[in-house]
C-alpha cells in the first residue's frame, strides 16, 4: 500500500475474499491532484486496475461474494426521492479524467458446476472531462489473448452446450 492524501493511492497484489477467491489484481491505482480541487477543478490523473482476476462461483446456490455483501450491513430507513428530482446529483465543479484503465481482465463464472463461462484478456481505456454543461469521453475496448487458447468460453453441462472462440 502506497498512500498520499494529496496524490492518491496504489495497492499491489490486491486480494478480496479468502485467498483472492473472489477478486485479485496485480495493482490498483487511484491518482488524483487534490490541490487542483482548491481551484475548483477535480483532476483524476489515473484510475487503473491491472490484471484483475474475478471469480464468481456458486456452490449449492451460494455465491462466493455473498459474505462480502453482509459486511457492515445496517438497516437503513429509505426515504423516497422528491418528485422534482432526477435522482442524480449535480456536478458542481469541472472534472477531468486523464485515464481510466482496466488491463487484461480475466473473468470466471461458475454456477454450481453446470454453467461455466470464461473471458480472458479484456482491456478498457477511457479518458474524458465533464462539468455542468457537457460530458466528453473517449473509450477503447479490446480483447487480447494467446492465439493458441480461447479467450471466450461458455459451457452448460446440463444442456451439453459448449462454445469456445478467439
């Protein structure tokens, strides 16, 4: 963990769940410039997750992430939004997103060993800026994996369905 209140944080070898059985990332970075906030502009230099590995696994109908949903759970009194509100807060200052990046995502979905899906090598990169008047964003999405292995797989054993592709 590397943290600076003025600049942001970086986590290396980040795990969520027992032994990373739900989420693992080689690095997670949130780099911002807090001094620019005093000038009325929020600059997010980088928000990045490199080599994330997400495993969604169900055994007997219980998902591996369910215990995480129970952490810190407190009953909340719900108040309905006012009728004139869109529900979205206004953006009070200009903001710049220099880079939002997810690099080489691996995803596994295993539902009770019947439905199994895998995705390897997904990368997303976005840049942009927004304020009260407009939103501008550029988005790039790519999938890259070794040519000798499928990067997208889907199997459902109860229906004997199997799809693998590059």
